[in-house]
């Protein structure tokens, strides 16, 4: 980059000095077109000459030299956000931090996605189907260097008759705050508080909105402490009181491990209380080969209550095994993935399971799930899911085909 071009750019920065400042450079005579500009920038301390007293306006500059000019302009209060971002690495070498400028330029970020899905369920020969369009808008704002705020607005439009749509709370006129929380640092803890998405044990115990406070501590071995409440509208099982839990996670060689204890109070199924559930769970995953991963979750409950299933006690333990290969990435068109799961979950081992299968989630379930996803184009991902599940307590079999396309921006 020639100095003559840099000079014109620098003058646009608004750096000023006395119009009568003397020009210190021997090769910029009084009649030169850039005389006044060079004099002002030199007087302001933004540009320097070489050891021989020359400005050398036609000489090519290095990025490091340009970064020095930008740094000096920043010190004078000039608005150089774009230049600072371009020369961030060189400025960092000079000890000039540009993070604050970048954060100031992007103090509020808006992203979102639109998901269309279609499901077809066969329950012992009785078939039902559903179509729904879900729109989500995410808003993130930086509170300060350590804290940020996140909110999410959601609209659901169900392509069914009005009675079904009203019953499920899916109306095209409804737009609701489904997430609103803050993230930050408090001492040595990472904090998340508010209504956020909580995925417990890969969603095998709970995966939905959660009102609470989450504290994380540690790096290689992480401890998580949570107090909160499952939101009633998200619970397949109806209602739950306070939820308190602790998790410890880390790696043992190539195996990633998470162990947790979960105290779930005042759970109800079909308005019938089954009191409390104390759950112990462990989650392990490991690579088997390149892009091939094996995972397993085991959950043990202290509750084998028979309500609301008559006098028969329910299973009080459960597990899910997962084998996955690759996975579609929204940013990489043509990327794809496959996954298979085997489920065997007792009725008192979960609050609201993450799966889209049509099993009777109130009664425990066992069976298979197969999944495939593919990035059709950048930020457009399609997924197909198939489930064959048997309810463990009421002898019902359901086969579900779930398809979806997600557009992200």
C-alpha cells in the first residue's frame, strides 16, 4: 500500500492539527498537493518520516507500518473500527487492543431460524399426522465485558384444524418469549440465570425450557450446580416442583464422562402425584474411529411408584445407547450424518425426553430410533427421523416418521 493512498485514508479519519503546522519532511515541498495533509498528520503524531528526513510517499508500506498509523490514529480518538478490525493481529502485536471496538460495533446481534416439520404416527394401526412451522428470533446484547443477555421469541403455526391448533397452543397469532437469560462471571464461576434451554444427560432426563440458575466451575474437570424448575408447559409428565442437581464432567483418556445426581420434587402424571424422584445418572461417549462415535446413558431412579398404572410397579432404571457417524453442519453444504439409538427408559427415569418419537412418554418406552441429516445448502439442513417404540406400562406400539427442514440466518 502506497503512503499517498494511506494519507488520503488517514485524512478521512478526522485527525486534525494546526493549519499552520510546519512540514518536517524534505521531499514534500510547499507546493505539493499533500503538503497541508502531511503537515497536519505529522503535527498530530500520526505519521513519521524515515531516518533521512524523507516522507517517501510513493514507497510501499508493510502491514506493520500501516498498523502503527492506525494505532496512533486510535490514540487520537479517531473512528477507525474497520481499519482496526483489518489490522487486528498487527495491532495486538503492538499492544493495542481492539476487542472493545469490535464489541461496540456488534453490541446487539439478531439471528434466527425457521423450521418446517411433518410427522406421521401409527399407533397400533391408527394413523395421525401433523405439520407445523416454527419461527425463532434470537437477540443477544452485551451488558459489559463479562455479562451478556439472550432472548428468544417463538411463533408456531400448526397446519391442522383450529381445534387442534388451539388445544396445542400453536396459533399463528401467538409470539412468546421462550428464552430470557443472562450469562456472566461471578468469582471463579460461569453463571447462567433466567429461562434457558436445559438439556440434561443429552436430553434423556430433560430437554426443554427451564427457569433457574446454573453455576459452572473448573476446566478439565467441570462441576455444575443447578437450582430451578421445569416449566409446566414443557413437561410431558404434567407438573414438577423444584429441581436441584449437581454434575461432574471430564475426560478419562478418550472417554468423555458426566455423572450427576438430580432431585426432582412433586412430580405428577395425569394429575396423579408420584411424589419425588431422586435420579442418579452417568453419560459416557468415545470415538470408535474417524467420525464414528459411541455413547451411552444410564439412569437410576429411587421411585418405582405404580401411579397412575394401577398396582403394577414401574421400571425404575433406564438406558440409551447411541452410535453416530459424522453430522450435517449448516455452514458446510453437502455435509451429512447418520445416527442410531436404542431406548429402554423406565417411567420414573425422566421428566421430558428430547426425542420426537410418538411413544407414550408417560408410561416409559423401549425401542429404536434412526436418524439422517443433510445440509442441502449453506444454512439449510434437512433431517429424517424414524422411531419404533413400545410403551412399557400400557402395551401400546407407535411408529413415527418425523421430517424437518431448518433454515438458519
